[in-house]
């Protein structure tokens, strides 16, 4: 049996017959998380809505288990594919148990009466998402994080092979974002589920995805494993001329540097510099950073935010030459801050810089 | 689990007892008083042409059947629009039915053609679908539930205005009939009528009950319902047709009756503390029946021997429920996507 459970062939998607994105070719395998990223309005949701048949394709087809979805009955699809979409639902007088139990729909009889087996599975799915305590609570009164977990339980209760999620982490705080994705990851491994979802959070997408699809303009601009997609250059390209920069190693975003003649010199290193860089950036003060080895954790942030960085190559000792360069920059700055407290063989010269600043009366408390 | 079954069973028992009690009370009360014992003996004896058999029984049964139909129609519309204050009267569907029925009456009566109940139902159904069409078009533009209701009320006014216009061209002798009917009343119902309405409404209710599974799924919104395996296109058509048939049948026999479709389902949801269609469809029927029996009792006896229009009584009890719902629920449709 093939590992591929969902694929699209020359799929065009759009509204009212006009195509928004063409030649969508996606292949989703069992046990894989595929994530769609791209700027707002790029059409990530449009693709997902077409996959779940909320929109008719304007061309091409979607195949589920090797069969064209257009030829499958509603029930056949429901037993293989379930969804968690963005629209908020506020059903009247339904407990969380009731909501999760609706996942049994494709398995129940004419009147939809739950068998003990259906109830057992519903309880089990609530346990899987750590929401057993919510079973009897009114669904319209639980928090956003709980709601998403209950809806995830509902989707799992349908016992699908493919799970489609449209921005499942929107409106959640960071703890609930991580929790939801952790549960998802567990499910993918435990049940060999295939997941296709859209995400806004690049850092999370980078960490959770096995395959990343970049939607840009009217095509799938690029797709591949996260390590190929999440490069600083490509991210800047995908999201246009953003004011700021993307750090590929950490998957983090930095705001734009404050340009101009440096007013303050920051002696950083070992992570001590980052909070100071960020504060100066916030306050709009151009600053210089030094002396950093290029493998220091402070370095990428300094590079993104500082007007000028004095650095030496990775694993090199800060030598006399670098010291002189730093001293020259420092001379033009009115103030010096020294968040660095640890000095060793490699950055001994930074201590000298600090002493130099102190002797000129430029060293300031942080 | 056991508790829930017990609770629901108890609620149904109480409701059924209430309907039965109101039926008896309605038969008793009136300008000629009977004791329950007398009523029972008359009912047990073979049908005769007395007040009880020929006048009160059909009227009382009509009130129960039509009230139940209105209430279920309201419940279906509330599910369809994801809006707790939707109902056949509030959305102008009853008024649309009224308009077409008046047209049919005036045209046919002026040519001396006797109108069959079936053609009245057909006319009412056509009118319901007309209003429904407008509301469906509007609901694409108007997402806020209160605005949708305002639109429905406006459609109701337009239909009423046209109805009045039509009535001015009717023969004098017909105007009285038409006027009484257009205010809404259960009086003058014959046994034949009861039989006809029982058939039409019985079939529509059975079909609605068989749809309770997809209706339940639809309460989570269209996207999820489709994902659960509901054929949305077909289901929407079925729901619209059923709710229109139910309310059209009521309008054809008793004229437009206000607010039952909103008030009764709301009270039932409160009583059963659920919105599950498999419980709500029978519950709404019983609740609507009880509500209309109660209101008709007041309509007949409050200023006896004069009959009040049933709509003025149902408005007194129903409109506050609508106001309460409007005030207590903020936001709009259940789903925003």
C-alpha cells in the first residue's frame, strides 16, 4: 500500500471560477506534517478550502487514497479526512462532549444515536487532547485554547487518515500554541496521521513541519523540507521587503536596525548583549556592538539591530587589531555600556575595552 | 447518562400532560360551559353535531397541530440561519404566504370558484418560498442576526401592504372573511381541514425528524457539517422546503400567527437544556401545541363571546421572548468565516 494519502494534480484554486493559484501539486504522506506558509492573503486558506471541498477546484483534481475526491461519497470522504477550520463556531447548548461526539457522524446510523462504542471513543479523544475535564462544560463558554483542543479532539474522533487544519494556532497564547502542536505531533507519530495545515508563525512552522509549502503570488513558489526553505534570504523574499530581518537558525524575527552614527557602544558577548541591543533599538538610539566572535549568540541579533558591529571570525580570539577597531568606534560614541560580565581567554580584550571606557568616563550603568 | 434519559423522559411526560390538560380545558371552556365529566361522556359517545364535536374539537385540534407545526418550522429556520430569533413570522415568511393566499382567494372568489384547502396550501407555499427567496438573498449580504430580522419584518410589512391593496379590490362579502383570516384565527376549522392539515404536517414532521442527524451536524456550521459527510446543497434545500411547508400550512388554515416559532423553541431549549434536534423536534411540536392551545383559550374566553385574533395573544406572550433573546445575545451568526 502506498504511503501517499493525499495528493493534488494540476490543481487550480480560486473563487467563483476565477483562478487565484494555479498548478498546485502537493503530495502528502502518512506520518507527515505539511505546512503551508506565505504572506497574508496569499491563498493558503483557499488551497485548504479546496482540499476539503468547501470550494470547487477551478481546474485539476484532489486525490484521496488514490481516488479522485469528486468521485467519492460524502461519507467515504468523512471517514478519511477531517478538519479544524478558523471560523469560530458557537453552537447553542452543546457540551464539549457533544461537540467531540459529532466526529462520530460518519459512523452512526440514520438518526445519529451514539453507541457505547462511540461514547468510549469520544471520551478517549478528549483524553488525547488533555481535555477530559471539559466534557460536561458548555462549549461556547470555554477559552480559546480549550476550544481549539476540543475541536482537535472532534477531528480525531472522526478517525481520519488526513487532518486539515487552517491556522490552528491563531488566537492562542504561546503556551497553548505549543501545547496544540505537541499534541498534533504526538498524534502524527502514534496514529500515522497525515496533517496538512497553514501556519502564520514561521518559528513554529520551522520546528513542527516535515514538509513546507510556500504560497506566493499565483503559484506554489517553493516546497521542500524546512531546512531548505527557512533561509534568511528566501524568507525575506517570500514576505516581501519587510522592515526587519529573519534569523534562520533561531527562526526568529528581528525588527529593523536603527541607522545613523552610533551614539552608544555596547560591549556584549555570551547572550548578555541581546536585551541591551533590543532596548536601544526600541528607544531608537543607533548603537555599535563589539567585540563579538561570529559564533557568539549575541552576534546575529547585533548584526540585525546595530548600526555597526565589530566582530572577529568564529572561534578566533579577539586580537589587538579588533581591539583597535573597537576603540576607534568607541571614541566617536558618547557613552559605553558593558552588559558583559564574563571575560576569558577569547574575549580578554573586551575587559580592556571596558577599562578604557571607564578611564575616559564614558562607561555608564545599564 | 441514566439521569439524562430520566430527565428528558420526565420533561416529555410533563409536556404531554400539559398538552392533554390544555386540550380538555379548551374543550370545556367557552360560551357554553361543560364540566369535564360531561365532555368525557360526549367524547366517548358517537360523534354528533353538538358544539363539542362539530365546533370545539376541530378548533382545538387545529390549534394544537398548527401551533406545533409553527414551532418546529421556527426551530428549523433557527438552525438554518444559526440565529435564535429566526422564525416564520419574524422573517416575513408567513406574510408572504398571506399575500399569495389573499390573491388566490380574491381572484378565485370573484369568479365564483370554490377554493379547495389544497390550493390554499399550494398558494401559501408559493408565498412562503417567495419571502424565503428574498431572505436567502439578503442573508448573503446581511450577516448580523438582528439586521436579518429587521429585513424580515420589512418584508412582512411590504407583503401586508400589498395584501391590503389586494383586499380593497375584493367583493364586500369576501372582505369580512378575508379580514378575519388575515388577522389569524383558528375559528371555523372543519373536521375536513383537521384531516388535511394532519396529513401534510404529519408527513413534514416525520421527514424533519429523519433529518435530525444532519440538522445536528449543521448546528456546528456548514464547514464542519460538510466535513462530517452532509451533502450541504441537498440538505439546505430540504430544510428550506420543510420549514416552508410547515409554516405555509399554518398560514393557509389559520392565517399568519406571530412569534410562536421563536418563543416555543426557545422555551423548549430552556426546559430540555439542549438543542439536539432528535429531542427538540418532538419537544418543539408539543411545546408549540401547548403554547397555541393556551393562547387560543385566552383568545376565546378573555372577552367572550367575542373572539380575539390569535396573533394578538401570541404576540403578547411571544414578543417579549424575542426581545429578551435580542437583548441577551450579542454578536451575530454562529459562524464567522
